[in-house]
């Protein structure tokens, strides 16, 4: 997400390294890989009724799309017009809710055909978005998660995400998995498993091997995209401009 400013990022990486574990304890195995559009600068991802829904970023190149899992083919697409930089997306009932990065502007679309329905405003930046069946859950690039009323889109509460008492910032793309909020960390290959009640990180998932398997070398091609198929208990992982989407199985 967003273009790296090296001097600033250096400080952020050092700060995060102090808070992060020496290793990630959550084990996983690769099940299979699926095609993914290598031109997609992935900012949001979720799975619903056999298809993937994805949002992409970059000003003038942002969109929301419905994608066939098996082929990676775009089934339906809606352009996000300039000056907006598309960010996280999530479904709620018959709607799709999307964020933009720095404009404080969210959009509500009809899920079936991406027809525009309404807009909403929020303070700060918009990064990731997921839902737990009761709330929409939003990240904004800090260590905080915001919980929104899914109908009014008003903020209900916030939690600060921590690991061993230290704040974990740069929370990016989100997914709700079995009572936990999973978060990509910008410019890191670890996924944080977060207790949504307290903000405490339960454990970490290191997906560095998947980035290597994707064959990407651009520093901007970071891991960013988690989707969960609750019915089949499948987890999908991808990243910005990755040519593959990976299906993994996580052990306890």
C-alpha cells in the first residue's frame, strides 16, 4: 500500500521489529495455488459464494472486481475514479463497502452488480476492512482497529493492537477467521492473529515462503490479501502484483 518513503519506513521497521516475535508459531501447509492477476495492486480481498472479491489501489488504476477462483478471470469490475486510491472492501448483506486511502471517503455498492448506492466519511486514512457478523472492522495504518455499525457506518469502538504490551502498527488488509482478526502488516511477511476483544496478538503466521513462491522481486509487491471460506475452512493468501493466489491450511 502506498509508496515507501525509505527514511520513514526504516524507523517504522525498527520499531516493529522490537515488538515482533523471533519466530512465528502458527504452522501452515500449502494446499494449492490459483492464478492471480499480476497487474492487481491488491488492497482488499474476501471470498463469498464461490468467488473472490478484490479491490485494487493506485490512483487512476483502482477498481473493485469479482474474480473466478479457479481461473483468476475477472467476472465483473467497477472502476474507482480519480482522485481516489482504492483500499479495503467487505460484504454486508446485499452490499459491498469500500474504503479509499487518504480522502476519508468510503463507498457503498450493490453487491450483485457494483452499482453505486451511497457514500460515507471517516477521519484519517482507510486501509483494510472485514466483518464479524455484527460489526465492520477497519484498519487505518496505525495500531488501532475501528469497529463500525454496518448499517450507519458510524464508529462504535476501537481497540489498540499489541504484542507483549508493545503496539503493532501498519495493520493493513484484514480478514475475520474463526473469532480472530487476521491482519497483514505493511512491508512484513507475517500475519498477526488478533483477539478482537482486547487487541492482543495471539500469534503470528509467517508467509515469507509464499512471497518467494510467487516469484516477485519488486519491493512494492508486498503480501496483502487474506480471504477465508468459512464453509470449506479454506484460507487464501496473495499480495500486490502477485501472479498467484495461494490456498493454505493452518494447524494449531
